[in-house]
C-alpha cells in the first residue's frame, strides 16, 4: 500500500489531574518524568477504545482499554457506524473528573491515503458550528477531517452537554488517535465555541496529522493555551503529513516518544529539533508507518485491541 502513496508524495507530500504540560515557547525539548508519562495512560486507553464499536463502548465492553479504565468510567452515549461515520463515545471519568469524548481514527492499518488523497485540500469551517473561525480568523482545515467532524458535531455536543449536567462537571477532554486525533482537535475548538466559558476543554491526541493552516494553528494556541497535547511515537510518518509545503501547520503541544522510550515535550509549533517529529522525520522516506499504532507507554491503538 505504500507504493502508490510514495508516488503521490514524490510528485506533490486541566484540572489538577490533567497531565497537560505548560510548554513555554522557545524552551528546549524537555523530558517528562515517569509520573508525567503515567498520567497519560488513562487517556491512551480512552483513545484506543474509540476504535471499538458504538455498542461496545456504550456497554464499556471493549477488551483491554475498557477493562483498564472500568473502575473509574461511566459511558453515557456513543454513535457512528465505523465506516461512513467514524465511531465516537462520551462518558465520565470520576478520578480525572472530566467528560471524555473519544473519536475513532480511520484506517489504523493504513492511515496514509486520507492524508494524501483529494481531501488534503483546505475547507472552510462551517459558520454555524464555528462562528467567524474562517470569515474573521482565516482558519481552514483539512477537508476530510472538517467533513468528518461535521457529521457528528451536533450529536456529540448534545451528548457532552447532557453528560456535563448529569455529573455536574466543568471539564471536557477529547481524545483520539490518527485522524481520530485530528477530529478530536477540531472537536475541542468546536466545543469551546458552543459551551459556556466556564467549561475547560482539553484535547489529547496520538499520532495526529497536521489539521489546518497557520491561522488555525495560531488560533488554537491562543484560545486553548496548554490544553492541546499531541503525542507522537518515534519515526511515525503520519505526524509530518500533510506537508508544511502544502500550507499545513501543527499546533503547539507536541510530545514525542524517543527511540529509547523516553518522552520529550517539544515547545512551539512544528519544532525542528531532532527530538521532535518535524525535525526527526524530514521526509516520509525518513520514517515508517510501523510506529503509528504504538506502543504509547504500552498502549496500542487499533481495532485489534477491541476483542474481549
Ligand atoms: C524548538 O526547540 C528548540 C530547542 O531545541 C527551541 O530553541 C526552539 O525555540 C523550539 N522551536 C520552536 C518553534 O518553538
Ligand atoms: C476483560 O475483562 C473481561 C471480564 O473480566 C474478561 O473476560 C476479558 O478476558 C478481559 N479482556 C482483556 C483483553 O483483558
Ligand atoms: C455542582 O458543582 C458545584 C461546584 O462545582 C456546586 O457548587 C454545586 O452545588 C453542584 N450542584 C449539584 C446539583 O450538585
């Protein structure tokens, strides 16, 4: 499956429990402590669980990811069909005291086509869902991710609103892997537009591709400061797609897992340090899709983790 891709590219390319780090732009990449790494573990399981069917997440019966989090988690809603509409779910974690929103990624076995096909063209953000984001800010996003997010946006908003009220909480954390991480980032921006300003919205993504243009990345850095984390595993090529030369930029908040298993926080957008994805993987020939599924501190992200 990589051959057609290469041909295409050759031509074109919290709250107190929150583990989100305060990264100061301009500082050096810095290692995370063992405790900081461990704090991501429940979110990693939540992102992996999003690969499982809507029936399984609603029953919280999805193999290792559900088993590992069951003691603290109550599922509330789920949806999607896993093909034309990606699976999603919502629920409440009583230890993290946050509403979790999980979004499934597409094609964990072969994530690259969506990043190289026609949907890499930019799309405007719907003015009803994101008032002014395109018309006033100039932000645009990958049309595939923007379109996928829009398909479930109002259902997810209703589910989140209901779960916030049911558990009387003021925190929402969106999670996902690969394109599910991209949808989760867009979801976080959307929820900030739609929910009252006392609700704190964070997102923790894994192997997230670039989602939008420079205006989008700058908007996220300004309006969700230190609330966005995207965790990359070694030389995975997905985080360097779509290419910067196409106008795509990452938000701040990268953490990259190094070859020796240590985790480093990478300040700024698209940090070119060799400890960070943009600096370490300078072209798709430099990396491999084999790192894409993980492990992220032992947690693998794919449908194959869903069997009980
Ligand atoms: C990337 O990290 C370096 C340290 O290695 C730092 O000097 C630089 O400011 C960072 N880049 C960005 C874009 O923040
Ligand atoms: C998850 O827990 C159930 C119920 O205890 C058990 O039957 C199943 O084997 C567990 N699955 C995994 C993958 O841990
Ligand atoms: C909801 O939580 C707030 C504090 O965050 C508290 O003041 C309020 O009494 C709670 N409401 C209910 C119905 O428990």
